[in-house]
């Protein structure tokens, strides 16, 4: 039994690896950064919220993990390039990239203005392209890696009053497949995790955007076969699977983690 346990632990271990997590200061990003650090990875935390990013770094270090925070607007090509170079200079490798930053505007196509459309597409879709184009060459040089993109259940089906978000997340799903095809030969696996409604500040902000009662909204979001909202740890566990060697023959896959919502 001990040998079996050791084999499993070695397969899921991220010891010696460096992981970038975007949107790392809160919610799913923070929960994922913590579990990846717990499994041995050194974490490069990326966010535009500097104070919360530094808090996240401190939390990981207090728990015995290794992390540093990097301020980066992931919609900026120059900032993605500069930040990737800084991370590589400090840690000398990049093995895991969790493209998690995202934003939502709960409006239909008539209500949504052009600036809001551009913002949602930039943060949730373009940012994956920008950061990946600088990280993937480093992974190739290092002999491989794992890229995980955050999609959504609404990247696989439509949703009300969220046209830009649905468009962006649908793009993430197929971008993931295309990246997996292109870079499998380099030993790089590219997968997508699609969360359902998860108890984060972002979800609560949706209620405010829609002008509805927050608690009633959150309760309605739990109406799914498992009869509860997701929590950030639910999604983080799935990302750990995709980042580790437990998923060594998994690429181009779309992993739905939604308590049965799409079912």
C-alpha cells in the first residue's frame, strides 16, 4: 500500500516546477495557486490588484510554499512580454500556465457598448493568446509543459444577457483545441476547465449588474443536480489534475466542473 501511495503522490507532485497563475489575487486563481504550491510548485502570481496579490503571496509563503507576485495587465502585449521575461529570469523555467483572468458584463447585444465588448474579449480571450505566445517558447525550450485555460459552461452553451462573455468563453474552448494540436509535438498539453457558477466575488457582482438580490441570485445558481454552488477549491482540484502527470495523456480536452449544471 505504501508503494502505491508513493506512486500516486509522485504522479501528482509538482515539486521543482514553476507555475504561472493569472487572476491569482482572489477566487479560483487564489485557490489554485495555493493548491499548486501545496503540491510543490513555485508560483508566479499575476494580477492587476497589487495589494491583494501581495496578500496572496504572503499567504502561500506563510503556509510553507514558494511564490512571488508580478503586477501585469494581461491585455497588454508589452506587459505580458516583460512579465514573462521577469518570471523566467527569476525562476529559470516555466512548466505550468493557468490562464484564468476573466471578466463578465451581464448585458444583451443591444445594451452592451463597444468598450464593454472589447474589455470582456480582451481579458477573457485575448489575454490567453498574449501570455501564451511568450510562455510557450520557454516551455518548448524546457521540453514541455501544461497550459490550462479557464472557459465556462457558457462557452459550451448560451446564457442570457452575457453575449460578450459567451463569445469569449466559446473562443477559449476552441482556442484550447487549436493550441493542443499545434503544440503536442513539443510535449505541451493544453486543456480547458469549464466551471459552473462558483461562489466568488465575480459571481456576486453579476447579481449587482443584473440589479437583483444577491442572496436570491446565489441561491438560484445552486439549482443543479448536486444542489450547491461550486467553491473555488472545486475548480482548483481540477486544475491540479490537468497540471500534474495524472493527466499525462490528456490534451485538447474540455473538463466541465459544474455540479451537473450542463447535464
